[in-house]
C-alpha cells in the first residue's frame, strides 16, 4: 500500500489514512502478516512461471506462504 501511495497512484491524507485503516482492520479482526523474505522468493517464482505482475505475484505468494485464501475479483488468481 505504501508503495502505491508513494508512487502517487493513490492519493490519501497521511498519516490519517493509516490511522483509520488500522482502526478498520482491528474492528473486523483482520491481521496482516509481517513481510518475509520467503514471500518475495515465491513471488519471484510466480512472476517467472505465470507472468503475474509484481503486486499480483506478491499477494499470491503471501497467501501461499501463509496458507491463506485470496478473496478477489481479479482473474489473475483463477
């Protein structure tokens, strides 16, 4: 998320955005796994094998490594 915000592709009011995002995640009991080198290694393999974008491969890799499902309308994951 921070990469997209820093790139200017998403415009938000900082730091309020992160404060409110944290509140929403906590309210719904959503946890975010900490970044791991394994996520990046698996993401790289997925990009090479399936031609996924950087972000799609990172999301998929995190789900694979953490043994969690992805809920998305993005057809890249089907």
